[in-house]
C-alpha cells in the first residue's frame, strides 16, 4: 500500500465539525476550538473555514483550485469532516 493510501485510510472515519453560535467547532471534546477548522490540500496549503450563514461555509482565501486532501482542526491537528447540509462558498 502506498503512503497516500495510508493517509487516505486514516481520514475515512472523521467526525463532523459542529456548528455552535454561528461558528465551526472542533468535534473532539478535549479540544472544542472555535473557528479553527481548516482545509488542507496536497501541497499543504490551508484555507480557513467559517460559517457564512445557514448551511453555508465560507472559504477564507477563496482559492477553489486546491487539490483537496482533508479538513482538520488547526488547534488539535486532528481530522474532521464538514457538517451535513453545508456547502462551501468561495468569495
């Protein structure tokens, strides 16, 4: 199995970020950081994510050309997924 396969497998069962008071919240109880959910691409660039409105997640840098790898909490550096029913919004 290639390294990429191991990385992908590690992110298969990631808990969804929570939405609380209009903020994305890390789903891990020992972290629970607010507005620290970021998108990681294969070149290790990050896009900050914030709630823009009901069902809408704003992508900070607005770069839709990322080669998406995963989402993670910047505070605890653990993988998360986006909450159900939300779409990414690029400025």
